């Protein structure tokens, strides 16, 4: 069998990356379970990520391979052992009984607790994707920061972490100081997102236990400091991320984002009911893409039907906190990392989002301490 020098160099690079969970390199630890080096120099790895493994391990593996001579590209497939995708030779997860031993009792789910240093914790959710939930979360956080509050934004949208791009910090990597992950800052907001830890082309093939681990790590292992408001951008739907969050920390409330058409409103209704069932108050409904205001004559045109958010709010007995119009140039601002409340503060969309921030302040008490102005 011929010797492949590129594959040998890849293996050597992987042995330089240590999994701190077991104190061994990622090959010996069974973290990297498949290595495929193609003739064109592209490398494909399968990574078995356990709940106890740090999420930064993925970036360390990629960084080690990028400098290898002969490697032209790296593709990582991250696998959750609970999904059944682990190969037979992978080591068992800690606590897994040996053959013939009794199965241990299930570990109870964590109970929610108060984290006073995070201030008021508000989740931004939606029943379906594509309604502008992350845009609302980003601009809400920035609007609160502009008004003088200390604000953190946690991107819990594990499968579609768009917050780094919206803040223009997609290439930034968090530092670890004294065992704590340092949040990245943008537009006066402290940020943490999986998008700053794994590469854009990394497929997150994860189920509940891994998602729960990431959310708990973002809550507990990030040096957020003292905040007034902590905004959480959730993925669409009513799945593992939502349940993991409400089980891990006490929420002051949730915002439900929808668009006017009924297909979005129906999904938003289910999202609101989910929060009610787990005891999280829904602060109100946010209708995004409500209408288009002509920049020349000011006429309002309903692009996606009309009135869906208001009907949903009435059905649930909740306030309609904002009707945010379609804004010319707003997608370009998001792509360039400038939230509209900063890039076009006088626009109709920015005014609606600023009004939403004021409504949230009123809903959760608005008693946060504002930052003093310090002049050197």
C-alpha cells in the first residue's frame, strides 16, 4: 500500500490538538472518527462531539489542518453521539454502562435559575424561519444599548447563527481569559454566537444534548459582566433550543415575531402557546414586514397581506408591540454589519424598532441602571 504524505501530515496535525475532556489528542480520544484525504488535497473529517467537549474544539481542529502542506480545503461533519451516527469504534460517553451492566437512571433536566448579572432576560422567537427574527433581536439589542443600557445578545440559533454577520464581526474569534470566554463586542452590545466559533460551512448535525450543552456554556462560561438586558435570539419553532433555555435560566419574557400572512401567524401562535405552557410570559407580538412605505409619496402598500399580527395579538390577549415596515436598503445594511437603528436611525423601520425597545423596557420594569459617562 502506497504511503500518502498528505494524509500522514494531516494525522500528525490532529495529534497536536488535545481534547481536554480526556487529556488525549483528538485521534486517540475518538473525537475525530473519520479522516478522508482526497487526491485534490481536500480533507473531510467526522467529529464526534460529546456534551462535555468544549465547543471551541471544532475551530482548533480546523486551524490545525489549515496550515498543513498539501491541504487545499477542510470540511467538518459534526456528529452527536445521541443521533446514532457514531461509528462502532468510538468511545462511549462518560457514564455509559458496560455491556451487561444495568442502565443508570436518566439525569434530570436542569431547573431554571436566576442569573442576576444578566439583568432582564428576553427571548426573541418565531414560529417559522424567514420572518426577520434575528433582525429584530439585533436591532432591539442595539436600540437598548443606544439608550444607555448594558446589553448582551446570545445567538442561540444553533443551526443558522446570523448575528455575527449582522454586527460585522463574522471573522472575530472569542478569546478565553482565566477560563472564561470573552464576548465579542459590536455597536455597544456584547455578543456570543456559534457563528464565531465554527466555520460557515460546518454542518451542525446536533440533537438535544449538544444544543443544551452549548446554551449552558454560553450562559455560564462567558464573561458577560453586569448587564441590564440580555437578549436571546432563538431558532424558529418550538424545539430543543427553546426547551433548553427555559430549563436553564429564568426568563423575564418572550417576544413573538411574525409577518402578516396567515401561514406565519399560525406558526407564531404555536410558539406563543409553547411559552405559556412552560410558564414564560409572552410580552407581545412583533409584526415584521408589515407594509412598504413608498419613499417618494409615502403611500403604504401591504406586500404580505395585512393585519395578521394584530389578529394574533387579539386572539392571545397580548399587545402588538411593533409593526415594522419593509425598509429599502435594510438588507444591505444587515449584510454590511450595520443594524438599521444605527445606519438609518430616522427611517420608519428604525423608529418602529426603537419603539419596540421602549415597549420592552416598560414591559419588564425598565429599572435597569444606566451606564455613567466617564471621561478620561
